[in-house]
C-alpha cells in the first residue's frame, strides 16, 4: 500500500512537472508559428482556461486580489492598431491599451483628448491632503482602483535621519493621522513617514511593464524605467480615477530618443537626461511622451532608466518610458516580483514598440560619445559638460567654491547610485582625503537605507564627511533647514536632484544650484570646487601625493537580496465604512473644502489685473513649497503664498503690487484678499511656460480661492494644466489645451496669448482662455504691450460657450482706449458642463442625484 501511494505521488509530481514545463514550451512553439502567419501583433495563445488561470498575477504583494490584465491591454491594442492601420510606438500601446472605449475613441496625436482607465493612483502626503479632502467631498464610500498615500514631503532635513524623522512625526501628527484614517476608511494603502520617497516605493513595489499609473507628483514618470506609463497629475485628476471616472489626457505626441553605444566610465544615466534637457529645453517635451529605444538601452540599468524618466518632467514631457528588457526582468526578480517578470516575458511583444512605428520627433544619442554633464544654475536645461562648467562659472561670475554636495532624492537614490558614489568616496578615503564641502545623503527608501547600511555603504559615505538624512524628499523640495549661510549669500551647491529653480532647495535666491550625477556630486564635494574635472584633473592627498580618481564602478543590484528594513506599510481594512475621519474646525493644517459657486450665466466684466508677471514663473513662484508644505491641507492658509515669488513687471519687485482700489502697494495675497472682500474679481497675466515644475494644484486653486477669474499667459506648462485640473472645486473656462480641467475645476479661465492655443497646462482655479499665439500689435507682443497693469479686462462669449468656438477679451486701458483679443479654448462638452456646474466635483454630485 505504501509503495502504491509513493508511486501515485511520484506520478502526480511528474505529471505536474510536465504540465508546468512542457505545455508552456508547446504553447510558445505554437505561438511562434502563429506569429509567422499573423505578424508581430499576434500574442501567444493559451491552450486552455486552466493554463490561462495560471497566468493570473497580482499587481503587487499588497493587493493579492487585484490582477495584471495583459489580456485586456492586448485586446485594446489590437483594436486600435487595426483601426489606425499602422505600427504603434510603445507609449501608444500602453496609453491606447487603457482607453475607455477603444472602438470609438477619436485618436489624433497632439489634438484629441483621450478618455482613459488608469490601473492605479499614488499620492504623496503634501498633495494627498487636498486629494483626500476632495474625495471625501465626493461622497463615495471607497476608491475604485488600488491607491496609495506616501509620507515623504513633510520631513525637514536638519540634523540627521533619525532625529529629523522623530521631529516630523511630532510636528505633522495631525496631518499623518488624517491621511492614515482617511486611507483606512476609503481603502487606500498608507506608507508611513520614514518609508521613503513615493517614486522609489512605486518602483520597488507597484510599477511594472505596461501599467498605467497616475501620481500626484510631477516626478511620477520615474516608473517609466520599469516600462510603465506613469503620469504626474493634480489631486482632482487623482480623484477622478479613484472615483471610477474615465480620466482625460490630450493624446500625446511621441518623441523618440534613439540610444546607440554603451555607457561607460564617468558617464551615467543621469547624463542622458541632462543632455536631452539641454536639447529640448524646459518646454520642448510639452504635450509629448518621450520614448527611449535603440541598442544603447540595454547598457542602462533599470534604476538608471528610472532616473532618466524621472527628470523628463523638467522638459515638460507628459511622461517618459523605456521598452521592456532583461534589465527590467532582473530588477523585478530582485525586488520579489518574479511572477510579474515571467508574465512580462510572455507578453514581451506587447511591451516594446512595433517595428516600423513612427515618432513625431527623433533625437539620436551615441552613448559612446556622451560626456558627464552638469546643468544649471537656476534652470535644469542649462547644460554643460563637466569639463567646461568651471570656465563657464568664471565667465559668468558663478561662485566656484562648492558649499554643499547633496546626493539622493527620487531621481538618484538607487543601490547602484549609492554604490557609484561610494566608489568615488572610498578612493578619496584611501588617500586620506575627506569632502571639502558639506555632504548629505538621502536614501530613496527604507529598503535602500537598510541595504546600504548592511553592505557598508553608509559607513563609507559617513567617513568621507556625509550625513545620512531621512528617507524622504528633504532638500530636493526645499525641506532643508540650512544654517551654513545667510539668506542672500551668494553660493554654489551641487546635487543629484532633478530641479534647481531659484531658491528651490534652501529658500535662498542667491544659491546657485547645479544638478548632476551622484558620482560627480561626490567628486566635486571632495574637490570643493566646480572647476574640477574628475576625468582629467588631479587631487592632492594630505601627504602631498597627487592622484586621479578612477571611474566609479558598482553593483547594479545587491549580491544578496535587498534588506527590507522596518515594516512601514499600513494596509487598509476590508471594510472601513464604520471608521471616522475628523477635521477640526480650529485646525490651521486641515480645512474641509467648500464648493465654489456655479457659473452665474453671465460674461466676466471689468476684471482688474492683479499682477503682470515678468519672466519665468514656475509653480514654486506661484505657490512655494518648503515651509508652506505644512498648509497643503488648508486652502485658505496656503493661499497666503500665492504668487509671492513672482516678479512684478511694473516695478521688477517680488511680492509688491499696486492695489488699484486704494492706490497703495502690498503683497500679492493681501491685495487679492482686499479685492475679494470688496467683490472685485481679477486676472493675472504671465509669460511663456507658466506653471512649469511640480504637480501643485494649489498653484491653481489659490487664485480661484482669492477671487481670480482668469490667467492670461503666452503659454502654459503641461503639469500646471494637470495640477490645475486637480482643483475639484470650481472648473470655469480654460483656454489652454491642457489647462482645461484645472480651470474647469476651479472656475478660473486660462488664457494664452499665442497664435496657436497652448498645448499644455490645465489650471484648477482659474478660468483660463487661450489667447491663441503671439498676436502682434505694432510689432510688439500683445502680452507686453496690449495688457497693462492698470487695465480692466472683460471676457465675453460665455453664454454661447462651445467646443472650438473662441471667446473674446476686451482690454480697456486707463486712457479710454480698448483692444479686442480672440481667446481660443480647448474645453469639450463634458468640461463645459463642469464649468457651468462650478467644478468637476459639483457636476459629479449632480449626477449622483
């Protein structure tokens, strides 16, 4: 009997083994033959429903009942490919594969708006406050798609990781409790403070080839390094997706970046995007997805690809993406997602571009010829080879001495990044050298922190002079209590961050910030000067010996498995309906939202010009971060920072504008509040690429909250449009192509002074009309000559507001003369309904009744 049982068990085991090993081989052979007949678009077939069931793989270990649905993606792609009758790029496959209606959706790159069904939502704690407040206002019981909150923005760098984290937990307890309880009640996963930066957590746990994820942070595209379409948006967009409403995106153009050659020596993945930023500038990627391809891709690690996609936000791109390859497979396996890697292998033809696909623009980079770069100061697209930045600094009067070197952030905090910095640091230590500059290290996640500590990296970085900060954004977003200089002191810092706008990192407008790779930051921190090229220049050891640093080398991934560190994830309960989420009326950190008023039914008459902004106006100028982050959940309090960083064209002053009711000068928010209290509506006027930078819906909400009705600019940045759309309160008229939702959300009109209406930005609180391109009057731009600080502007045609039908602006000058401008807008029928209802949320509530 025993022998019989053993034989039976052996038979069952062998049968199962044959099923697992031989059947897939037969399937793949059949698939190969089928592909020869049907072409590249044909995917492998499954022999039975039982085998198909084996392919069910969870999206993440935290959501075991939410499965990857490559079958639907494949089906949608085939429908669209047949309709368009052409090969598709990778980004088109993933985007069109998530269409709400692939059979009938109008698809025209750069023109039509797509209705999409993203797979999941991720929110960082600063933007999650407003997003969750908006979701609460919707009245829905639970999110419709897997969603997460990540506590990374509210931790200020001051002393060191442990103490800074403890202080943040105490200072932000009210906000953390709100986010934790709201997540539990509405089914949202909660990553506690200390978990790490949202984008690193997503890469480690949630991104996978072919997924579409939207995140309430501009650097969400980081996930493109794992073959994902990850797009930074504002809170309102996140609320749409969490509410189960199709999400709208202007059909992106596709910029192809063909990589040839191989990365080597001091050249790193960061140099790819630094070079691309120099080519495309901060607005060259607007309205487009940047898709990397070519043989050079395989020389870049998965986390290196993420670095490139992350900083794609600085060129205004909708997102960036790389094709699935073995580097991604290895990363998935090393982060405990071998089943996803196997499934991606099976559907690999779906996760790469079709042969013969066409791009709207192509850039070619030979990685064999690419040199280390450093970009800045004050803008991330001012690109210099490291070998030339010293001479440029001397010529332009930029401080040569490097005061602080900072490595880490969401852009460059992977195990490989830290390893390459350690490789440089160890060479200096071996010669008895330490950093001449201050040196800080920001791990991207608890997993990275624990692993580099286990493997000795942290000790080496500490020995060379580094201070390990908390697993958080920290100095990258201005959460830095910097004390080595005074405000106004001219100085230079070098970082491995992604953004270097004026006063971005330390609130000091005289700080010259440069962005580069972690290894170059480390080398320059050791040398203490910008005028140092590690490829050719020598350092001097304490004993007088001169030596040259060798190119850094490091493991792409740890030889041992990652150390997960502390468990910092809070899983939402299966049923949170009985839980309470309280917001105190006395709180100065949180404030429940009140809906904006519906459209009155009339045109907007005699709007005052609050401010006419001169030059660059990023979201940091419109709604600063740093110390203001603590008010992200309180719209009225954070509105006290509205446009306080913008330069007034009338007097070249910051936060000093004329109150046309009193004749006195005051701060921008103060004058706006005075106008609002007296029932006077206003507009703001700006320049090119208004609102570049972060997905900061507050930059769109604040103008509407303080009485703004329109923003008139030459052009909007895409991210400001999406963020704007975020504001769920009042969506008025928007004129920019992508400004639509923000404006709709907040009831503010966005207007662009361009011959061609803008292709970006959706402002949340402003009625924004796009004044079509640079109309010229007497040879001068209308923006600079026709609209003056003491003008009054009327926006007419709202009673017959319709898609494709321009509106009119009548500009009344103080001398009694007038100018009439045609305002182009990009609202569709749905968005006009939002406008009339006062906001997207208002319209959502109307439809529930």
